[in-house]
């Protein structure tokens, strides 16, 4: 069983008479010792999914299961333990660090909140954590405003690690950083993931980066995971027309990804999540849609024998007539 399983998760936001279905039946899992990349256009619900996992939004339907327990049923100490075990790293470290706490105090606060270690041992532990993320005692008294973006993200990572989590959820953790230091922060994530055997759910929009660091990848479209599988399968043999279009539309610094990029462009705008198309939600933009696609919502089906590779698409489904394909 996976450490984290997101099953048929739906999250809605209502305001002024309209309802936005930001996540709409998403299914995804992350094992205890793997990196799973989550990709999809801006607005497709990645952050909402991640924030729901850590309890910042509640689910309208479906569930999050962590270590065999349904998260929404957790109370008291079990809920506190869960909140400790799954840590969220935001895109913008400034928004997750208090402007009034020095680096050392920010890290110590995480230990205090979760009552980790004896108060007398905390200064040494804070130093250890700072060193773990490539900072030093010299940074402990600095305020976040006196740090670079990369240093701030290191502090946010030290805070997350302070509570000895089993899983990190990183929401575009390098997008707000200078291009020149992104690789350092990514390498830090990967080193820590391996050193501590963490599960890592990595939300990213740089497909080359996601390909490089992920064991498995999930592709999200309008609130739903439409394809998931090993990074190799998803990037090298994408099954879903959306995955192909996304790969084609996104220039990549990764020469392998860039070479495979064809020139099918992703037509049109992302439909509004307050008005998700009937049938296959991608059919309005799909270059290879079948007549069925406008009316029947595809269910996820396995690709080949490998159980972890799955796609939600009628195309190539032996159960769906294919001959009416329009090109
Ligand atoms: N707190 C919120 N209230 C209302 N709508 C929201 C809220 N958060 C996200 N949304 C909407 O939900 C959809 C998905 O957003 P988000 O999860 O941020 O996507 P992504 O992270 O993939 O860019 C968007 O249409 C966004 O406007
Ligand atoms: Mg987001």
C-alpha cells in the first residue's frame, strides 16, 4: 500500500452563486520513498489538491489516506501526528516565513510547536538543521528580509524537516527563485529525499525538471489526473492526447524532452473549472477526439501490464469503437 493515496478527490469553491470544481475526482498515490511529479497547466487544480492533502481545504468528495488511515477521520493526537508527518513547502518562502522571526527562531518554532526534543537541546538541533540545508550558524540571527530567495527556501525546508516528516509536498518550490539557483535547491530536495527516505510530491511546471527528478508522474487536466505512470512512460510514451499536447507546447531545457517535442499546439484556452465540459473534459481541445468523447466520460484504465500506468482516454481503448476518429 502507498504511504499517501488520494482517492477520487473533489474540492469545490463556491462564491457569489458560482461553484468552481478545482479538483474533480483526482486519484494519485505516493510511496514512502519515491518522487512523484504532478504537472498540468496553471489553474488545473494542482495547488488545491496539495493544500487539501495538508488540510487547508476540505474535500467535497473522495478521500486522502495516509499510512492506511483516512485523514478526514483523524482527531486529536493522530491528527497532530499526521500534520507533522506531511509537510508542505510553498512556492514563495516569504509567505511561509514570519517576517518577525529570525532564521534560528523560525526553525526553533517548528520544534516548539510539535514539542520535539527537550528545550535545552533545541539550539544544537537548530544548528544541525541549518547545516543540513546548507546554511550555518552565521545565518541564525538574520531576518528573512535579509536573505536571498534561495536562502529563504532553505530555511523553509529546514523548518519542514525539523519535525521529521515522512512526506514533503512541494508546490512549485523553485518557480519563484532565480534560475541560477534553482538547481541547487532541487538537488537539496533530492539529497534530503534520499537521505531520509521521504516521499516527495513535487508540483512543477518545468517538464524537463519533473522528468529528471520524478520516479512517477501524474498529469492533471481540469481537476482530474488524466494520465499517470513512471516518468519514463509518461514522457517517452505519453498515452493521453493532453499529455502529448502539454509536452509539445512546453519548451524544455532538457535536451531529451526538447528533441521529442513535436509541434502539435495546445489549442484554445483551458475551459473554466466552473463549467467543465461533458464527456471527456479534454474533448473541446483534443486533436483526435472520437464522437464518444463529447458525451461519455472516460474511466481510468491501465496501460499495458504495469499497474501503475493508467490513462483516462477513449482513444486506444479496446472497449470503445475507434473507427469514427476525426483527424
Ligand atoms: N481559495 C479559492 N477560492 C476560489 N477559487 C479558487 C481558490 N483556490 C483556487 N481556486 C480556483 O481553483 C482552480 C484551480 O486552482 P489551483 O489549484 O491554484 O491550480 P494550479 O495550482 O494548478 O495552478 C482555479 O480556477 C482557481 O482560480
Ligand atoms: Mg498552483
